[in-house]
């Protein structure tokens, strides 16, 4: 049918206003219906996941009750009061059975999750693992220790949801490497813990499993993205947990919940078998690591993980076993320190924690040297933000197709999904008023001009289909347009390489400064105290204290050293921040009302020196405990 004939057929319909109106109404109704059906389908998937979680917890509760009825003499309170090192000793000498420990922690984990909503699944294979331990001749380093696992780390027969609907229904056929190694060492993974939607957030909320609360104060966030781990361990429902960290996701919940947590060098522990919404991102190093109540537990976990089994299962992990001699050394350290990074002014309790810890370390015979991280604004905007969102946040935004955005993430998501051109225009407008926010918006465009350029080309009519925005070219594209598109893609690749080069150059500069001062380790703030609910999603850039060491790929750990005082709270009233912009105002609001909550410091070492980092953390921990006893 020719175009003229088609218009003749359609002309009577277009000429009748009532027909046109009915057609438009029908189209709108169809769109509304489709959206409703899509939303309903998403809600049904979430409801199914919640029902599965509830059934798993019921199964867990029945198992714990059955053991309690059959073993009424079990000293549950005593078991739960033991440190992990004490627990390991008693399990190995036979004075405690793995059954009594596992079911004691099962019962406590159920209590804690009823209070703060931190467990997403019961790892039913834990009872099979318990039976295997009875037949093992050699007892591993973690023999009989129950361990909690962050939700996105694969466990055989379970779903790694990532807090997102798109991952629901994908039952994993095998354990991640880290879970396999833990089992090899005699540990018993028994529960999986909650995370924020996408995990690019340091609150702990998703629409599938809900909001996790801080067990120390329910008005506060437990931090994230390993927030379920933080809440469960702080509440006493787990003695050791495995989290992950790409901007502070182990260290922030450890800080908020008063725990010890270690982010190792990115490839010290295998990441095979981990779900992520930003797979392929190489500019900022992610890592798996342990969280616990004390540093000795972290060290024992690292010693257990850095074994032949891990090196065999993942040959990309350097075969470097744990160096016990470095961890147990008592040699005085030369310690660099800083109280603030110049990007976000530390809260009063953060600053005081560094000052007090510095004095304790000096009095103990260590040498303290002032240190200032170079070009911190550049690091945050150009290396971290532009690096982690080097694709303009396209992968992250794509994850929300077929999903509903959690309110805790909406502020972040709405910024991420803005077209690059809009971000750039907003950055230009905001630059004279709020330069820090303007720089962040510009950095969110990604490393190249690809997304900006492609949209401009589409608007100009050079690309006739939005499909070009994904980099795929229809056969009908003329040679001139294809040439322009190829140049855009090449430019993006060049800029990505340049960005990787910039990260390497910054790392070299940082290490040179470290070497010039002859430092062993660095003492610096950890973000805190715990935020009020709803603020983490509006203050992603406040992770500057932690994300620096993901960019550098240095091992970094967090140790609680104090609690927020009324004097800290009074001083907070005068907090203005470095920029006086909305972010500074939000940070002040975020940490208000925290009297009595823990305050932590961060301990850092050079790459592959986890043992030295842990040794430094242990020193800080002992001195902080000593100070508390003397108060």
C-alpha cells in the first residue's frame, strides 16, 4: 500500500475528533494497564521472595527449638559470651560441640532479626555441613564456627538477590569460592544477611526484605552495604560475617555498629561467585572481607581464608599465605595521621576519636607523623565518582528495568538517570553556588563524552534511532553517521584508558608521599557516628574517608575506640562544614542524636600488607580498651 493510499484510508479517522479522542484515550488506558500489570508482576515476585524468607526462618526456628528440647542443659548464654578465639579453642578440645554452638547462634540470630530485620535467608545446608564435620579427621582453623554471609555472595541452593527483583529466581548451583574455603576450614555458614538495593548505598533497605535497623539505636541506620552483617553481629546473632566493600561497605557498617571490619587489597580474597550490578567496573577496587567483634577474629578468618584451597579454586588470587609473624610483632610503628580530609569536615566525635587515639599511640611508644592525602577533591570527583560510574551509571540504571526504586535510594537514582547533557548543564548552573555538588554532577557523566555526544547526535537527527546510544548500529546507517558514532566510541575508550592511567598516577604519588615520610601505616577517621535513616542515599559523596582506599586499593580496617558524648553533641550544633552547602547541612542532620553510640577510627597499610594493617588495628584496639578500663 502506497503512502498516499494509507493516508486516504486513515483520513476519515483523523478527521473525526471523537474517533481521535477515543483512540488517544484507549492508548493512554493501554499504557496505564501495561504499567500496572508490570508493577503487579514485580510485587508478586517480591512477595514470593518474602514468603520464601519467612518459610526459611520458620525452618530455622524449628531446628533451633528441636535442639533446645533435646539438649535442655546447653549453656546458650555462656556460648554466646565467648570470643571467637575462645570458641575455637573449646570446639577443638571438645569441651563444646559444634551442634551446641550452631543452634545457640541460630536461636540468637532469630531474636536479633525479629528486632532489626537483618536475616534474609537460612542456609539449610548448614546442618549437612555439621554432619560432615563429624566425619572429618582434620579440624580446620574455623572448625564449628557459625558464619553469616552477605546476601549477594553465592551459596548453593540459594538466591543472591542483590536487593533487586532482576536477580530473584536465579538459584545458585554452587557456592562462591569464599564459602567453599570457609567450609573447607570447618566453618558453618548458616544465614544470609540484608543489603541495600543495588548495594551502591550505605543504608540497608530494599523493597524485597525491607529496612534493617541499627540494634544499638533503632532510629539509626546500621550502615551498608554490608548492613545486615553489621546489625546481626552487633546484636549478638553472629560471631563472624563476610561482607564486601567498594566504597566503605564493610567499614561503614562496622563504624556504625561498633564492630571491627577489614577491607583487604582487592584481589587478596577471591571474588568468584558474587553478584554485582556494576560487574566490569575496574577503576575502583572492590573486596570481600571479614567483620567481627574484635581484631583477633578478623586475623583468624584471614589466616583461614589465605590457604591452599583458595589458591587452588581461584588461581588469579596471589598465593600469599597469612604472615603470623607480622601480625604478632611488637615493633614500634611509624604512623601517619590526619583528622580530616578537607572534603567533608569530620563530625566532632570523629575528630576527637583520632586525637585521643593519636595520644594513646604516642604514649605507647609509636611515632606519629602528620599526613595529608594529596588532591582529595580530585580523588573523590575525578577518580572515585567518575571511575565507579565510568559508564555514566548506565549499568546501574539498567538494573532497575523491571524493578521499583526503594525510597532510600531514590535521591541517588534520580541523579544517576539524568541524561549526561542535563547533568552538565546543572553542573554549570550550580558551580558558582555549590562547587562541590557541581563537580560531582559533572563526574557522574562518566569518563567519556560518549553518552553526552550520542544524545546530542540523536537530537541533531544524525542518529535516527535511540538504539545507537547502546553502541549498536542498524544496517541502514549511512557511512557518515557510522563514522561519527565510531569516533564517539573511540573517544570514550580513550578517556577510560586515561582515567585508569590517572588512578595509577595518583597511587604512585600517594605511595611516594608515604615513602618520603617513612610510614608503616596511617591512622585516619572513619565516617560516623551512625546516620539517621534516610540520609545515606543523599550523602553518597560523604564516603570520601573510606572510598579513598578503594581507589588506591590499600587494605583498610575499622576499630571502635570511643562513644559519642554529650559534649560532642553540643559541639555538633556549631558544625558548618567546609563548603556550607546542602551536603554539609545534611551531614550534621544525619549524625544528630547519637549520644552513647560507637565511634571508630580507620587503620590503613600498603597493598598486600593485611597482616600489618591488622597488627595496627590490634594495637589501637588494646589501647582503646585500656583507656576505657582506666576511665
